[in-house]
């Protein structure tokens, strides 16, 4: 893919790098025997940088490593390597993840060894590499916008993990940068590439349950609770650059329950399960409703619960909000033992899925598939593969930046309505709160200097 960096020294250094790689000088794995000839030749591989080597990196790496036409050439994390992630077994961070990549590529190399994946703790170093085509942003949410925007400025395509930003403003800035720099961005809400989900949304979009009146979307209960009031700061572990982890977020004393994996329960870094699981379930609701280009117009709290004041965690422990689209369709998003799922109720039936099975008001609905003349939703068998294919073709991926931004906006506005405990009115076109200055101010969070969206 060197032609995509068709100007100046970028092309030069990329070609030099690939020549060296093809010659084995910098330890590229011998992925396929015909690598110097066929479609998987080094000069034709998409080169990828990974920013954030934590819990979800374990999942996503498997996807990238399985692709013969993709080469991970660098990883970045502010954590050198430690325990303290979602499960006790996980030992993650830039060094363990780099080692995992080396081991995977070594298995495929003729020599049985591989040491060619770069490593860094500052993502700007990774973005400065001219030999990198695309990046995955796999950090906590408070970094998604800055990293995506800087990557777009550096001419990289981006697979950004959901949700697209910590705030509505983050999402707006991401949309602007991706479009300005003509980049491909895939939102990491991978359930859209699930065949049950597509079938489920096809049923609804083809009117098989009639006019949709009511949608329910489910999010998981919290799996960590953090310390309560009176919690004491802890020393920062060696090898962990805490200040860089905080980045644009406000200065705050270190606690081990703040950062790795647990960040999702603190509003300076994430929106709790509303944005964590809601970025999946509300995303499917948007797809099924055909409202990817807009958002509901009204949001209200239905009885959310929050940790007691003074606790380290401050996002909802019980999510429960309702929103209404301009055509009157209602969506209720709530904590539920089903963790993830969507239920549509229409004038002629109902249908539910959790991505593994489909339940419906009739057997016929469960197995209905669109035929000729019906609407067929965008088909992708694998979200990551779809991204790489679009990096090559320059076509829109399944979930481009605007779509991810609208889904995230629903989650953010739901959080604002639950927090303020009053009805919020939203103008989806202007992307503004109507008649509520306090809620309007919550659409963004000041970035701690020297961080700003663009370089
Ligand atoms: N699509 C899905 O199903 C899914 C599932 C889980 C998580 N996610 C998303 O993935 C993202 C990461 O979640 P996680 O569970 O892996 O979190 P995590 O805390 O386990 O991993 C994040 C990693 O990013 C690193 N990091 C933080 N700031 C950094 C910086 N400035 N530069 C480089 N590295 C930095 C951390 O040190 C950590 O190793 C979140 O946005 C989350 O919503 C998506």
C-alpha cells in the first residue's frame, strides 16, 4: 500500500523499509511463501500500529494476526507491562503485547524467530512513522478523540474502539478530522458484523414487525465497584506513566482501581456501562430503526442509580433512561441481566436478539431473510476485515465515523439526562441542547493542557 503515501520522503522510507523487510533484513515474518509475488507481498500488506495494549487488545490482536495481508509493525502503551487488568490472569501492556506479536509471527517465519515489531510509549512516535498505513485506537475513551484526530492528520486510517469519544464534542471533532483528511474510520462496534444482528435488523428495516413504536436496549451491570468515600491515593507503579495515562483528563491522585480496565466507571475517562455496552446495543437500535444519520430529540431519566458521593466511581450503577425520536418512537436503555441485547416492538409483532439467538412473536420472523426487491443491509462477515478491505478500496466501512458518533451521542445524552434528572431536549441537526445551559455545558469536557484535539 505504499502508493497511498505518495509524496516525498514518506514513500522513500516506506519503500526502503519494505525492500529491507522483503530481504529479511529487519525480521519480517515469512508469512506466505509467495510473499514477494502475490497479494500478500510485503509491499501490499496493510501496516498497522496498535495504540493501547490492554484487555481488549487481547481480543483484537487475534483478528489482526489472523490476516495474512496485515502486518502489525508497532505497538504503543504507557504501561510497560503489569497485572491489574480485567482478570488476574492478564499480564498486559506494551512489552507483553509486543512479545505476543513476536511469538505469533515467529510461528509463521521460515527461521522460527521474529523481532520486527516496534514499541513505544508515546503514540506520537508511532504516528510519525511513515511506514504505517493504519492504526487501532484501543485506549480508554478519554483518549479516543485526540488519538483519532492526530492519526487522521498523520494520514493514517483508523479503527477506533467504541465509543467514539468521551463527549459529544469529541465525536464532532473526530467527524471533522476524518472527513477533512479523507481517512477511513471504522467504529469498533463489531456487533454490526454479526450475522444474527444483520438478520434481526433486516427484519425490522423491511417492515416485518410493522411500524416500530418501542425499542429496549440492554446494558450489563457493573462488574467492579471501586472504593467508597475516604479512599486513599496509592503510589504509582513502576513502569506506568500515570500522567500520560491521564493525558487530557483532570489531574487526580493515583489509585489502582482508577486506571486499567476500571476507567470505564469514572466519568473523567468514560461514560460507564451506558457508553460501554450502550455503544453496542444502542448502535443496533439505530441500525434497525434506520436512524444512523440522526438522534432522538428528547431524553429523560427513568430511575438511574449512582454510587454514593465521594466514591472513586461516579457513573451509573443502574442505567435507566428513555429517549424519543422525532417520529415518536421511544427507546429505553437500561441495565439488564441480559447484558447486551435489543428488543423492537412494532404494530405487528416483536423481535429480540442478544447476537447469538433471535426470539420473535412468530416463527416466521425468526428466520426471515430479505429476498430480491427487499432492503439488504450492508453485509460484513468480520468487522476488522471490513476495515482492511475499505482501507484498500477507499469505500465506506460498515460503521463510519458519523454513525459511531450518533450512537455515542445517544449514550452521552442519556448520561446527561440521568445525571441531571430532568428532561433534555436535543436538536439533532444543530447538535445542540435546547434551552438548558447546564446540560449544554456537559457536551464537552475541558482538555488538560498541553493536550488539544489537533497537533
Ligand atoms: N468492542 C468491544 O467489544 C470492546 C470490548 C472491550 C473494550 N472495548 C474498548 O476498548 C477500549 C480499551 O478498553 P480495555 O478494556 O482494553 O481497557 P484497558 O485499560 O484494559 O486497556 C487500555 C490500555 O490503553 C493504555 N493507555 C492508556 N492511555 C494511553 C496512552 N496515552 N497511550 C498509550 N496507551 C495508553 C493503558 O495503559 C491500557 O494498557 C475502550 O475504549 C473500550 O470501550 C471495546
